C-alpha cells in the first residue's frame, strides 16, 4: 500500500537522523554528569575557577556528556547570561598561535583594542591574559572545552595550557578548563610547571562490561519509534539550544528534532510490536551478546543499527533476525583467516610446519632451514608435495613474510645474515590456523590431517 510505503520511508528517515544527529542524549553516567554540571554551575554562579579532565575510550560518550550538561544548564538563566563558551580541538588548532586566534574570535575580543592588529604570538597572548586578569569574580565566566587534550600537550612549551591553568588557579576572571582525551597517561604528558597548576580533578568514563540487560534495553530504545506525545516532550528540551551562542560549538545548529515527524498510530504500534518481539528472540539475544563482547560502546551499537535500518525497503518493511545475524557475522570475521584461506597449498603447508615447530618448542623463533626440514619430512610421504623445489619453497616463505604472517625478530641482522638463516616469529594464533584449515576450499586430505598432528 502507498500509505505504508510512505510511513516506512518516514520511519527509516526518522531512525537514521536520530542515530546520527542526537548529540545531547546521554544514557547512564549519572554521577559523572552530576560532577561536571556542578563544576560548571559553580563557575557560572559563584565565580569559581576550575579545571577537569574527562578520560575514556573513543565512543564512550565524553563529548556527548559535555553537550548534555550544557543543554541541561541552558534552562538556567544566570548560566546563559554569565558564561562564554570557547571550544578548541587539538586536531584543528595544531599550535598555540592558531588556538589563540580562535580564542580571541570566540571571546569576541578581536575589536576590543580599537582595531589594533596583533603581530606576534607574545602580543596576542599578553592581550588575552590582560583581558582575563582584568576581571574579578563578578566578570563573565569562560568555559574552555579542549577536545583531544593530549594533542595540546605536544605544543611548544605547553604555553597555552600553562597560562589557562595559571589563570584558573588565581583569583582573576572565573574560567573552567574542560579537557577531553582518550589517553589514560595524559597527566604524564604535562610539564612539571603545568602539572602543578592543574587541579588533578579527573572523571573517567568507562562502559561497564556487566550490563548486558541495559545494552539490550538500549537496542530496543534505538530501534523503536516513540509516540507523538513523547516526541513533543523531547522537543521541548532541544528548543533551548538556540540560547547556546558559540561560534565553534555548533552541535545545536544541526541537532535532530523529532517534532518534525508525525506517524500513524497503527503503523507505530505494528512496528514496535514486531521489533520488540524480534529483539526478545533467542537468536537475536545471542547476536547482541556477540556484539556486546565485541564492542560495548553506544557509538558502535548506533552504527550497527544504522546499517540495519538502511536495509529497510517496501518489500522488506521490517528488520528480521536473519538480517541481524548476517550483519553481525561481518564483525565476527577475522581478516587473517581470510588471508590464510587465500594462500596457496604450499604456503599453507609452511604455516602448518611453523605451527608444529611452535607447539613443540614453545613458540621458539625459527628460520627457513628449520621450517624447510619439517616440510621436507611431510613432502616425502605426501603425494601432492613431492616434487617441489627448494627455491620455490623459499619464495613461498618470503611471501608469508611480505604478508606479515611471520615477522623477522629484528632488522639489525638484515644484510649480515643469509635470508635462509634469519630468525622469525609467527604472527598468528593456533586457533586462526585451525579455522583456516577447516575453511580452505579443496584442501588435500593429507594436508588437513597433518595440520591436526605433527606425527608423520
């Protein structure tokens, strides 16, 4: 029916946009969210200067946490009126000169000196510090958000970080420095003089590995369509984003707004009923358990569900368990097993010979001569490998090295040792070799049997 096809197109667009452009919905991390919110509130309302580092793996929700806290605080009139937000990114602002220019523009100070043009980095920095130090606790507070904080640590003398932390430690204009990084050792990257001025306040965001029920609930939440009343309720929160007047922080300009969509109640009921039932099936639960073991971050799950939603079409209007399983199988695949399955039978025989050597000698290093001697034993009783010349076997061994299935122990011996005697180590697990042998097309039976046992 045309109406159903139209509703499906609308639902597909709605789900895709919500997965891609919902920058402020943070699930979990209540304590961490509260800590950051209180820190920003104290800076805006009480004139306190603070510094804090948000640390966690990529996709954990560090930037989303900051966006969510800023959105929460936009209902607070004193925060909106008394706060300037300066957003810097270590990938964009690659040195302190570029960063200072951006800060000057974002703080709207470029016209503050009667059209004076700053020449040197020192003049620019002196002007900025003068503006910050001229204030007191009643001045407008400035929130500095430093994405990829660890990259700012590589700047010359860490001048920018030193001065920002120095201002935050003194009773001058209230500023709050929020650093966002995925490096656990970021404190060690700071110079001693910078480290002494940092508050050492750190918030860690690590997804929990024992919340599978919450993970399946999240899958359901991301895949189901909310009612029209729920869409309107969530839109009220987003309406306040226009108050966020920041030149660089632009998530508010392209944020997902669900109020644009209105669905037929019957379609929503059928969609939610079908997918809730599908998600509760044992096969779907098994698939999500595999995905949970693979990557527990919400960002990964959103990407996975986006790929499922993209498969929707009028003749297949619902996501099925088979689609779920087929897509998840792509994440289970091991590239090295695919590489092994693409080797010639001779090269796979050398891998098996290396495997047996490693098992017997507890992963001791090996060279071509050791592997060739073991392969020759097998070749004598094999009908498929009897007449293979030594030079061809050496070429196959070099091909394994080029493919990085075996790795030389060091480059220092190259040129001094003949290639037949250079020591190598195996860059594979026994399980990978076993799976490759099982999946290899038309592998001779005697080779498959040799892979199981080193006894010839």
